[in-house]
C-alpha cells in the first residue's frame, strides 16, 4: 500500500516555479521539462523545513558534523563508497562545482571534453569560461547510448584534453554506466593525465535493477577525480541549494577550495544543509516508493507511444528523464518544437540544446502524477499519430 502521496498535483502557479512559469500565460500548457518533480516532499522533510521557518532567525550557518556524516553514511550504505569526512566539499550546486573545477584545473583555451548529447550547462560552463569545448558523440546502440572508446581516446589525445566532465548516470539518455565502462573511462584519464569530473547527481535514481557505481568504486581513480552529487535531485529540494564534491586528493581539494573562495562560492544556506541531512537520514522509504512509480511511468510511456506514434523512446535505466526521438516525422527542429508546444501544448526540453545529436529529439520528465503523464501521452498521440 502506498505510504506517500504521489497522486496530488500541487498548484505551483503562484510559487514562482520555473517549470510552471509559462503556464501562467497559457493555462493549456503542460510542463514536463525542467528536472524538478511535481511531487510533495516526504513528511520529515516538510517538518524539518517548518521547524527552521518557525524559529524566526535565518543567519549565517556553519557546516555541522551531522550533515557530513549523513553524506558519508548514504554514500557507504547506498553506493558502497567509503568517503573520508575531509574529502567532502560543500557547494551550492553541481553546475557551480563544474565551473569551479574548470577554473581551478585548466587555463583559458585549454581543451575540456564532454560526451554529447548531454545536460546543456556542461557546454555552457566550458564556453563561458573561455575553454575549448571538445564534443565526443555518444553512439546509439541496442536502444541506449554507448561510449565509443576508440574515438574518445582519439579526441583526448588529438586535442590534449585537460579535463573531462562526465555524466553518470547520463542525462538525457538515462544510461547507468556499467563498472566495465566506468573503468575504461577512468583508465583513459589516468593514461593521458586528464582530470575527471564525474557528475553523479542522478546516482540514487537507478531503475529496473540497474545499479549506479561511483567512478571511485571501480578503480583507483581518486587521485585525479572529483565526484559531484547532491540530495536535491533525488528528493526534489533543488530550490534549497546544496550539493557536494568528493575530492580525495588533498592537493586537488585545496586547489578547488581556493578557486571556490575566490568566487565567494564557499557558503551554503542553512536550509540546504538541513534538507541534505534530512534527505539522507529519513528519505529512503520515500525514494523506494518513488522509483517504483517511475518504473511504471517509464513502461507506460514507452508502450503507449510505441503503440500510437512513430516516436522512438529511449527507455531510461536511471533518472526520471526520457529521450524521445521524433526523426521519423522528417520535421525540421523548428517545426517539431512548434508542434510539440503549439499543437500538443506540451513543454518539453528542446533536444538540440543538448548537442548536435539532439536535433529532432526532446526530453520528457516522468516525475509527475500518473494522470498528468497519461494526458501528455494522449496529446502526443493526437499530434504525432502513426
């Protein structure tokens, strides 16, 4: 029997929600884009935030041991990763941490590699920091993305890549990389002296029996890697702003913290510290139930669209994000997204923002009550009927 409420669709129109902003102007629109769930937080989370609100003073915090211990316990119990407290560096978000890493470990004009298609802030962070962006295309095989390791090594060597921003699990493809794949990534970086920044923010959302492995649990890569993660994506508290970097190498850690301080990005709000500790202490039952629902939603979406449309669904092995391929309709990117938004009245992420491989694609967010997803599928089927 369901213990938590995943059926209520909260009215987010007056809450300054980025995801629902456009709906204020056009009430017909259904937003399934930003990686933000339309589910209420679990009761202990709401209670912890309420206690903080009720106290009435919201001054500067320091980082207390309970927050770091909650992160340590979660990493150990959920992912088999034993982390020293000293190795944990808190920062307001994973994307800011990527920028700090780029600034700390590379110089302007240095080459930074990403696998495309990938979460748009990866490319943006490289470009805005005046580094050379190297895009290594993922290959679509067997219904999911795979890394072409021959091409990856070629791209690293030919461009003298200094830093590799890696997405694990992968957004937007939902790929949960195997230990063997991760080992190859780590070994290539080791061989060619590349700093590896592993964005593992979706680590807790592996589905259908897939298991996430942190890059540092599959090989001896801790001396040149940074693992970035957070409770915010998993437990839908992104607005409270807190994430963490695990940096085992003391010299890299000092370099990272120095740049973080230079940017004045060393402070995390009290509420972010509270939500992180609360999530990792009390959130497991809620997460277990959430993942069962995400699996049902994923199955429903794939079956429905396959039956009624020519849209190809890349079924995620993890995350609550789904990569949709509309290329069978032979539409230009502009025509496609005009139809999705103008005719189906859906807001999905535009695929081309994830890289050139995303032309003719869109990303859909499954983390919404079941009737909302059903309505979205019906709208897609009506506009993109076989």
